[in-house]
């Protein structure tokens, strides 16, 4: 195809969007919602995966001893801990040390605690092999002196389950939204085609090829798709950064990474999706009109 | 130019529109197709433009059997002909120039070619000064001249016109016929369906009469 035809067909496609602007706006709206929801679920899933990774990579676990364990007993536990294969090192924190450490957070309670320190003795245990994480945590728990372990195993499990849930909900939602978006785009383009049915029949009578007739409508779909992709990308980027900020402040364990070039990736993926939607939508909607006669009655 | 060999057309609903048509139209001929309403004239033209495919028989256009032409080749067949409609088929929101240019754009012509060709054709049909007019600002005769320009602009060897004067008054009809006659003199083959006996008599061209799907009179 020659350059001037490309230019002509492209401008016809853009004109279609404008001529049928009410429906175009509706399509863009639905597509944006579709993109944003899909994006939110994807980003959420990515964040959970990152959190999982960061939990895994923190090879230090906190072992709290039972209240009644006396200081001497507690100190002696070190050798027992070292007997466990997967333990690389351990450091003892007495309840007094803990009290000093949390002085600030404790505030008024700090003074009361001078009389009775209810903080337990604890150990910081570092592991050698992270893949043995769960097993080692279980083994340490077996020790009679040990009360609770802030091992994050439960959190890990919960997050893993949650992630699975989010992923499948996200997938279903994305598919449903994609179908809705496709339906809307197809109907938008059908409407444009309806308003241009006479032109289509004239084009056929003068010998325009089906491809040539089809292209402006595919471009119409693509323009809608690309425009939605751009708006959705930037909105989602702003939204994500806002979420990251507030999560940082409020939920310390939840690891929401700053995704560099997020806009760029969103743009790329969404634009590709938008183009695919446009092409399929445009292709689907024109069939009816191409099979109609030149006389178009 | 056009050859029908034992062509029959039965519509899916069982209507027999054409029956064993044999006809030869030579290059450069001007043929009037006449017959009463429902006799099959439009079907005859539609089988030339491949709007309809014959149920049996062969149709040759420039020695190519178009009854078996694959769908993807139909647009290229249509580029060899210009079609004129009874109801003009102009695009309401395009001016005269763009209506004519539309046929060129639709077949991938460049703007430069369009700028050269469209004014030339409009001058040929006497509408040089109406380039910017909208179809609604034109008389029926003028509108049909725009329709004719659009059919001519891609330089076809054949003009197919189904009652081109059916919607315009007799004096205007005569002008359109004069124009077609001029175009025919330049070597373009013309096939025109009409109900107007007077025009047929006045121009004294070859007449093909169709009656109940059969050719009853094919002089020359
Ligand atoms: N698409 C169709 N399906 C079924 N029957 C059709 C179709 N088109 C035309 N016919 C029938 O075929 C016959 C011939 O129709 P055609 O349109 O060729 O007639 P015509 O000579 O052009 O008539 P008119 O002078 O009124 O335009 C008529 O009986 C008509 O009802
Ligand atoms: Mg007819």
C-alpha cells in the first residue's frame, strides 16, 4: 500500500472516532476501567510476590522464650540452638536489652516496667539455608523453652493463598472485562459503519478492496484502544505511587516496590492490548457490511 | 467486450430472473436495455458487475470469464467499469469535488492524481464551477452528472447505468444522454437500462429488450 493511501485511511479512521464520539467516549471509558482493574490486580499480585520474596530473604527469625525461663537457662539455650543443623548463628537478647531497645515505643509503660519487666528473653537466629525455613522453624518450636517464634511462616502462607486468590480473581475479571470491552468496541464500530453504509457500498461499486474498506474501521478501534491505554497507564501510575506511599507509612511488612518505568511498561502492555482489541473489534464488526451488495438495499 | 453464453439466474427464492441469455456487446457499443418492470434488466446488469452470480452459463468481460471470478478479484473487475445509479448515490456531507474524488481515493489514488483528474472530469460534464457545492444544492440533473463523473473518474472501459435518468426531468435526461453519447464517442462501451421510449428512439442506438428474463429483441 502506498504512503498516501496509508495517510488517507488513517485520517478516515480518526474521523470515524470523532464522528461517532459519544460511543467512542463510552468505549474509551469501559476500556479504561478494564485496563485499570486488570492493572490493579496485576500490580497487587506483583507486590504480594515481592513481599513473599522479601520475607523469604530475611533469614533472621526472632525466637521468644517462655516467660518463666530464667536468664541462666536462657543463656544456655544458645548451645542447643547451635545443635540444629540449619542455624548459622544466634544472638541472645535479654529482657532488659529488649526493654532498652523499645524504650521509645514503650513510653509511659517503660517506667512501670522497671518494677516488673514483662518482655520475654529472645534470640535472633540466622539460618543457613532458606529453603529449609519452615522445617527449621518447626524444629526450634520443639524446644521446651521456646514460646513463640515470629517466623512469618503463617504470614507467608496467608500471603501465598491470598496471592493465588488475587491472581485467579484477577484473571477471571480480566477475561470478563475483556469480553465486555470487545463487545463495546465492536458495537461502537458497527455504529460508525452503519452511518457510513452508503460510503461502503459506493466504495465497493468503484472497486475498493475489502481490506481497504476495512482499514479505517480497524484504525478507529486502534485509536480507541491506544487512547484508553494512555489514559489508563498514567492514571494507574499515579494511583500506584499513591498506594505505595501510604502502604510504606502504614503497613511495614508489606513490600510495595517502587516500580521504575511503570508508566512505560503499562503503556506498552496496554497499547498492545488496545491494538489487539481494536483490530479484533474492527474486523468483527465489518463482516456484515462487506457481504452486502453494491446496491446496498 | 461483454459476452453472455447461455446465462440463467434463479434467485434463492425461486424467481427466475434471467433465462438462457446469449448476447454479445462489442467494444465501443452503446446499448439500451429495455423491458417492462420485473423483466430482469437490473439482474442482467448486476451479473455484469458481479453483484449477482449467474446460476448457470458464462459471462465474459474483456475475454475473462467473470462468473467464476474469486471474490478477492471482484474489486479489480469493478475498476474496469463505472456504475451510475438511478438515485445518484452521492454522499450528502461531501461536496461535489470530494464525491468524485471518493472513487479515486477508494482505489488508492494519490492526492496529486486526484487534483489533476477530478477538475478535468467535472469540466467534461459541465460542472467545473460547482466543485464546492454540496449535493443538496444541485438539481437532479446536476447530481446525476456528479454521479456520472464519479463513474468516469477512474477511466473505465465500460459504463453500466441502471435507469440513470429515472429520477430527473426529460430535458435533463436528454442532457445526460448527450453526455453519455460524447463519452461513448471517446471509446467507452455503454450499457444503459431505461424506460424512456422517447430517448431510445431519439438516440437510435442498439436496443436489447428483455421480457420475462429472455432477450426478445437484440438488433445488431
Ligand atoms: N434479490 C432478489 N431476490 C429475489 N428475487 C429478486 C431479487 N432481485 C430481483 N428479483 C426478482 O427478479 C425479477 C427481475 O428483477 P429485476 O430487478 O432484474 O427487474 P427489472 O427489470 O430491473 O425491473 P424494474 O424495471 O422494475 O427495475 C423480479 O421478478 C424480481 O422480483
Ligand atoms: Mg431494475
